[in-house]
C-alpha cells in the first residue's frame, strides 16, 4: 500500500517522520518544496502527481480553503479505490464537501483531525477522531496507528471535525484558566517552577500546564500551536454554537483576546501567548 503525505508543517513533519519509521511513506508534497528535502521517498512538485502515485493520500494543512483547493487539485488524477484522509482541523462542512467531490471518483474520504500538539505528532502519540466510512478506516488503520495512540471512529463524514471542535472549545477554556492562574501565581511572588511542579501533580494538572507552563512564564511562546490557527478553529466553533442556539462565553472571550494578540503581531506565536494579556 503506497502512502503519500501532503503538508509538512509543525504537525505534518512529525507525522511524516513516524510514517517513514513504520515503513509506510512512499511520497511527499509540500507547497514550500524545501521542507521535503530531508525525505528520501519520492517528493512531488504538484499534489496531483502525488495523488496519482499512491493508494492513501494524507493531508495536514492549515485551513478550510487550503483543504478544498487541494481536493480540487487532486480530483482529476486520483485513482478510483484510493482513500483521502484529512488530518487538518477544518469545518465539518468542508469535510462533507470534500467527500462529495471524491465520491464521484470512487474515492473514500475520512476526516481525521488530531489532538496532542507537536509533541504528540513527533512521538506518534496523537488522539485521532475519525468521520467517514468504517471500512475505509479499517483499511487505513495500520497507517494511522503509526501516528496516533488512540483512533476513534465517530460516525459519518464530518463527525471527526465536530469532535475536534469540542476539543478546541475545551482548549480555549484550559488556555484561559492556565494563563490566568499562572499570572495570579506570579502576582503572589511564588516560586513559579514549584507552582507548576506541584499543581501539575494535583487535580488541576493538565497537558497544557505541563507542556507550556515553564516556557510561558519565561515569556517564550515559540513552539507549538499557532494562535491564528486556534482562532480559525474557534470561529468554526462559534458558527456551530449559533446553529445549536448555544451560548459559549469562554470561546467568545478567547476569540476577542486572540484577535487583539493577532492585531499586535502575535498570530504566529503559540496559543500560550494569551499569557501576554494576563500578566498585566
Ligand atoms: P503549520 O505549521 O502552519 O503548517 C501548515 C502546513 O500547511 C504547511 O505545510 C503549509 O505549507 C501547508 N499549507 C498551508 N496552506 C496550503 C495550501 N493552500 N496548499 C498547500 N499547502 C498548504 O500548521 P500546523 O501546526 O502543522 O497545523 C496544520 C493543521 O493541523 C491545522 O489545521 C491545525 O489547526 C491542525 N493542528 C495543529 C496542532 C498544533 O499543535 N500545531 C495540533 C492539532 C491540529 P508551507 O510549508 O508551504 O507553508
């Protein structure tokens, strides 16, 4: 089974390296071609050429429009019977649109967004939520297991992305809580390393505190999940909440905070840059 990866960003790179280790990866494509240089598998200059050469196309790019433009690019060349698996975080509507386009080519589409950060991508420890045909998932599962420790089939196409939206709402709340609490701790003149150590071990311990607490208090927001990407996700969540007639004040507040940080030029920083607004 030949497997190609499109998108070698912060997440895609770690995923692709794990696919190489597991012996699955046969092809790569990245818009900025330089990022393919480390791979000894076939590197294609166009996504349509990659799609014609593999049985499974994996995608991990930024936004809805990026996914849809890639689907438009590959639909003419992809082989019937192939499977396209999109691991980007986009809307359920985009997933359904992609599935309809590819179904006309007898190609299965799975929306398979992930959670676990760049660390999870690097270590092959992602959590993956999958929507789409269960048989296609079973066929692709050994490949996905090279990247993810937990793979859960959520239902029809779009249900993976809907589940990821749940995750992103929760991330917003955790970011608000951790950045606010650590700014509060600093105001108490506590030893911050000790605060992080002991709080991480108790009932308030969480992934974000453990992985971003130490860097955030040093004013370093370089690694990880770009704030502008989480903003994009939360806009999707807000639209879903409007449809469901739900109020989500934490999400709304985070969108406003992120908009301010993006206007100040911090959109490419990690989401822990929210700490900039909290520390006063
Ligand atoms: P990233 O570092 O900004 O990388 C984005 C990738 O998408 C790059 O390879 C980029 O190519 C490619 N790309 C963007 N627009 C494209 C287009 N129109 N056509 C072709 N390629 C395009 O982002 P990331 O952090 O890897 O995130 C990727 C996806 O995973 C996003 O949907 C994000 O929300 C999601 N996600 C991220 C995290 C995280 O912690 N970072 C965790 C879970 C999920 P270039 O190299 O040419 O720019």
